C-alpha cells in the first residue's frame, strides 16, 4: 500500500467505521473515520478561503484536540507546511511569532487566545464551532526557504532541554510509517492510544499510522492515562521508559498486581525509547510475558533500530530497520546512514552547542554505543554526558547511573562532575513511598558500590530530591527525559557545585 500523506482523507474513507475515541479534559466522545475525513474537507475549504496555498507555512499552537488533528491533516491536504509549537510559545506576542516563524497563518486554540488582544486576522481560532475566516499573509520565507517535499517544522528538546527545530519531509515520514508497519504488522484489528502532546512529531506519526492502516485511535491526557488504558484496551502503546516503570511499580504495590490488566488486557506491541530504560523494567515485562520492545532513534533521522517479536535482545535497542546502515566511529559515536531520513536539516539550532548533526543522509547522533556479534545495537549514553575527571579520566555517566539505580530505594540517579570538581556527585529520586529523609539504604549501598569503582568514578557527595522528577516541575522534558540542566541548577547549592565544567 502506498501512503498518501497529503490525502489521508482517502485512507480514512477506506475504513469509514473505524473510530476515534477522545477522553480530553475528562470529556469522553467518539467519532468515526468518515466523520474525521468530512471535517478535514471542511477545514481545507476554510483554509483555502483564507488564502492558504501550496508551500505556505501554518502554525498550530494548541492543546491536543480533535480540531488539532483535523487542521493538521487539512494543512497537509493543501500542500502547505505545518509548524507545531509547544505550549510555552503562547507566552510571547503572537504577532512576533508570526513574523519570526514566517507564517502565513497561525491557528490557536480558543483557550490559549482567551483574554488576549494581540491577535491579527492571520491568527485564527482553531477549535470554534463556527470559526471565522482569517486572511493568510503573503510571506516569502527568507530565513528558512521552502524545499519541495517539506511536510512539517517541529521542535524538539534533549536532556538539556535545549530546544532545536527540524524540518520533517513527506518522504521521510512515509518511509518510517511503512517500515514500522512492516516490522510490527499493523492492521485493522489494532488500536493505538496517544497521550502525549501533538507538538511532538512522534504522536502525529501515530495518528497518521492509524489513518493509513485502519486502526482505531484513542486520545487522552497523561492525567487520565490509566483510566484510558483500562477503558480503551489498546493493542499498541508507545511511551517513555517512565511510563513502563510506573506500570511495574503500580502492579507490584497492588494486591495480586497484574500489569496486563493495568494495560487493558489486549497489549500486542508495547514500544519504548526516548530515554534510558532500566534493565529491571525490561526483565519485569519479560517475566509477565508482555511484549515490551526497546527501540532507538532521534527526531533528526527517525527510528533506526528496533527490537521486535522474534528478533530481540534485552538490553539492546535492536537491529537496524530496513534502509538503515549503522556504523560506530573510533570514539564510539553511533552514525546513521538512512536511505530516507525523517528530516532534511535544522531550521533552528540550539543556543548552546549540541553534539548531534546532519550531513545529507548521515546523522551523527552524539550517542555512544556498539554493535554486538548478532547485529544488535547497544547505546551507552550521550557523548555530552561523558565526564572528564580532574585527572583526565573519562566516565560515562549513564552506565554509572544504571548501577546506582540498582539500589532498592533509588528510582532515578543523575550524576555530575568534571571541570574543576575533583569528584563525582549525584542527585537521587527515591522510589514512590520512600521518605527522602531516610538515607540509610543509600549510604549502605554506596558503601558497597564505591570500593568496586575506580577512584575517579566514585560518588563523593549526593542529595536526595524532595520532589518527583516530572514534566510539570521541569525536571523532566516534555519527552520524559531527565532535564539535567535544571536538576543541576536545583541542587547546585546542596552539592556545592561550581558554575563551570559540570556535565
């Protein structure tokens, strides 16, 4: 099957009775693919009446909603290019956003527009029942000239929460959807649950896949995730490691806890990536015969390696997808050569340097790893997370953090060091239910671990966080990765950290 990314209405109409169920803001609802296709047609007419044409850029600034999905599909059907903004972009003036991002139109949710007086006619309400028709600006992009095949401009952040913007292509999206569907056997008996923001491109890939392959689609919010799992019983779930750790912890604490029941009872494919996952979580799901598969990719190139049924190795991130060649540089960096990368380059680079870069079809990932004899890729961590001790020794922080998380009361560990600091320090988030005031188990654990480590890799100072690491408090990024920069800032005084040279 050939996926028509600019005409997903046709795919929707091939599966007219498939459903989209919504549980957003606590309000349940259900609509069919036929209704979705009809609403996309209405949105296309609205956008064209506003003057939108091929190649123009349209921003979307909104919470997850039916209207978000409808207008995203409509922008693509107009051969225009979407620009998806994380929610914090609403904090600045909208006219500045229009100018800076060279937008013809900006679609904003009614909630985010409430009380604002800075909306021009080029700012249209996304989710009003009887929306006004705006007026697209005639903008000739100069900072980021359009290239044929551009599909969407997306923002992403890594472990430093240092934002970068990338240009996603239609061909790269279709290549990834087809390869993933082939590997996991997506079909019309499947259903997908989405719970993270559409501003993250991965979530849009999920509803593109649902439309293309005729799978029921369920939308919810993190607040209602566990209720949605029980109610909708998805067969396919993609989530960060923190989700699966939470499911394992919840099942263990419950009387006769059953992770399969928490997941809804119909799980066929569970996928994780985005960040490091504990081996004990993988082992837990394996013991319960639940199909949790670790994969590896970056927004720059898309998913490039996967574990899948019949071809997996716990502790690895899998073998390369079709059309992908992986090589390991002399310094251990993973280099991806992909027939059709997801993105063609950056439209906005991070303010601070970062160690991922794109050169044509090749992506220099900035990750350190190796490929074993079976062809499985193992990722050890980020080059940027390599700590160089005052004596010149190199320490990979993430493998050390994994060792620290073997302590029964440590849920997450974050290690810092290097520069003028003569030793390593760590911040610990305890497992749910363990008091941050009770440090005896950690002291005992470090007393056993430190002697087994080289002197330069030992933890000499540490702090226990009095709060959980969450997206809401900024200690995790929107993609559920540790926000090392903010964690360091929060505990710098407690750990007596200097201002420079800390990984």
